[in-house]
C-alpha cells in the first residue's frame, strides 16, 4: 500500500532489503506474467521485477539463483537451483532489517521449524531455513502458477464454486497449523499460491505459505523502525489491531476477508486511509456480501457475520467450519437463501459486540453508506 525505501547495491543483504513491492492491497504482485506493481522510476533504487538485481547466477547457501519470481514488503523470492539435491526451489531472502530484529529472529527460527514439521498437502513445504551473510533465507517448494492476488487482479471475482474450492483448501491448511498451535497471522491473497490441479474434479491445487513471517506483530501502526510499510491491513483481525493475544480464530477472520474478496472482488472493509481501515475492522459491521455482488444468497451474509465477528469468541471455532457453512449457504438459491443457515449463532451482538463510539470524520466510509 505504501512505497518503502529500497537500498541499492547487489549484495545478498541489500538485494533482499530491496523487496518493497506495494501493490493494490500491499503485497507482492510482481510475478512473471503480471504487471509490476512498483515502477522503478517512482521507486529509485528498487530493481524492476525480473531484472537482474545482481544476484542472478550467484550462489547463496547452496542455491544457485536463477530468476526473481516475486517480491513483497519484506522479502524477494527467487527461483533457484538446489545444487546438492539438484532440484528447483523457491528461495526467499528476507530484508536484513528483520535479521537485526531479535524478536523477529527468534520467532523466525521457531516458526520455520514448526512450519517445516507440518506435512500438509496445502502448505508449501519448507526445505531449509537459515542465515547466510546476515540474511535470513527460506528454501521451499517452488510452486508454479500464480498467487491469489494476481488471479483476482486478472480475473476479478471468482465463481462461487471456485471460491469455495480454494477456500476449503486454505481452511484445511490453517486448521492443520492450528492443531500444531501455529497461528498464521497473515492470511491474505499474496500468501495463497494457486497451481494447476490434477484433474477436472480438482482444477487447482492451492498452497498456503509464509507462516509466522508477518511483520504486523512488530509494528501494526504501518511502519517498522526503518520506515518500511508492514503490508496490507485489509485482512487483519480486530484483536491483532488492539494487541490482544491471538489464536487460530484470527486466521478465521482473515480467511473470511480473503474469501469475501474472492467472491465479490473487494475486501469487506475499504477506507481511504489506514487509520480508518483499522477503525472499521474494530467497530464497523461488515457489509452484506449479497449487496457487494448481486446474486449471492443472503444466507451467506449470515455466515460472514459470524466469521467476521469482532470478538473471537463469536466466530466459528475452525476455518473448515466457516467454509463448510459458507459452501452450504452458497449452494442455496439466492432468493430463498435468507431462510435457514446458522441463525442460532447470528445474534445481534455479533454485528456490534458493544455499542461502538461514533466514528470521527476521518473514519467514515468513503465508498458507500453503511445503512441498511
Ligand atoms: N514457494 C513459492 N513458489 C512460487 N512463488 C512463490 C513462492 N513463495 C512466494 N512466491 C511468490 O513470490 C511473491 C512474493 O512473496 P512475498 O511473501 O515476499 O510477498 P507477499 O506475500 O506478496 O507480501 P508480504 O511481503 O506482505 O508477505 C508471492 O506473491 C508469490 O507470488
Ligand atoms: Mg508472502
């Protein structure tokens, strides 16, 4: 969402620090085949995506760097060749600023170990995580295809059936992680990789990536100490914003934001500045899905009201519970959709757990009125 300063130079550390790819929604958008979100002219010092950043052909910790495949606010991802095992990998080099942050280092070490231990068909397998020349790196399976951000930018809202299939795969990955006491904390379209599926019944295979790599817990206010933007705030749960302890239900909230966007083309909350967006996550009721995209059943509104509840206690307990309810609601006829569903869980206080204070002028919605 915001440009971040990028150091020049071509050492591994500097090149990793150059990862600052703000696009619509904040994540990296610059995979081959998609338009670069950051124009080098407007961001001097940042090598254009796909251009030689100085690392191509170089060897980093046993990996031969072949091509830049994407970048986000905190890292650059390369296709690389594992010299020892003779296979292609995705090599992610994290910004040097993160290696200098003790909190991040500790969590990086812990969470990459846990993530590497999870063997799940919808979680990108991590092969190795370590540090070389002051740069933290992760070698993982190279997933050919595109991320969900690029897919949505190209195709707009997806058909409900496709959205349901993608949501189910991500939900199963998240629930598996939660069973290992691992909370993702940064579920967003840029962290959902969509590869070709195996057959007509499974047209796409979806992988979730980047466990525990969010910078949001370091600074949710928008900028880290060196002024780099933390990434998109479109999917962040209210309890993450208020700094309360988080559990798997914060991923339920973020997943619901992502699925909302997959179905409508827009995330549930859109405001013209970050403070207003944070306010909306904490206090504003989500707009009904059926108002954002005609033809979607009203029963789905009720499912999102639960999944996007401000208080984690009011949400679904697992991601698969949310997606199962949603797919059942989407399968119903739009006009008849208001009847049935999880009405028992949808109470008036789900929408506004406590009467919210009147929003100040800067927090008022800009795109549409929130009235019924
Ligand atoms: N294992 C992988 N295989 C193939 N491409 C990948 C892989 N991991 C990441 N990518 C690509 O690299 C891009 C950049 O990833 P990165 O995690 O740095 O950024 P992001 O998730 O979009 O944003 P953020 O910095 O906020 O996390 C991703 O959007 C994705 O397209
Ligand atoms: Mg990512």
